C-alpha cells in the first residue's frame, strides 16, 4: 500500500483492521501489527520494534491507536 492515499482510503484500511477485535474505532497492538505487516512492511525492517512503533503511534498512551493517531503516523511516514 502506498502512503499516498486519500483520507477515505486510509479510513477504510484502518476500519478493516480495527474491526478484527475489541473497539472498531481503535487499533490494538495486535491489530496495528497486522496492519503494518500487510500494508507497510518496510516500516518494520528498520531498527524499531513493534513495541517502539506502538509507543510512538499511541500519542495519548491509552494502549490503543485512534484513527487520528494513525493518520499522524502515516503523515510522518510520508515525510
């Protein structure tokens, strides 16, 4: 998946993975891992672990990733 997606396309990808378990409006760490592995595999090839990445994306520290946090993550990857 390219990081150059419209907000609607990003929302669709987010919802696809967020619906797998728990709150359909939040990504758990497991859901984020599945999304990254499938849609952004190059992200995990660097020195960061999934735990590092999750802490970076989960800006408010609630243990889940909202769509807004996910959008900020994708925007950062595009830079």
